[in-house]
C-alpha cells in the first residue's frame, strides 16, 4: 500500500527536490500565451477603432453623394 507518487520523502527521510525545468517551462508557456493574447487584443481593438472611423467617413460621403444626386435631378 506504499504509493511512491504521493510520497515526497526519500527513504532516508529527506524531501525530494522539484524539477526546476518543469517550472521554468510552465512559466515560459504562460508568458508566451500572455504576449499572444495581448497582441490579439490590441489588433482587435485597433481594427474596431479603424472601422468606426471609416464608417463615419463613409456615411458622410454617402450623405454628400445623396445631396449632390438630389440637387442634379
């Protein structure tokens, strides 16, 4: 009934050392995911701002074209 996976102690009573490679690897993965998420968020936000600016410019161009078309008839 000895489960070595749950036992953090060696037979001599000292604690097992954790593998630092796993910790560093997990840290790097988290940092990379945060950077990718930040880049995606900024790209989406900038695209929305760009679309809003172009929408307002396009609507004013459409109104001006409608006035010109109405005046020519």
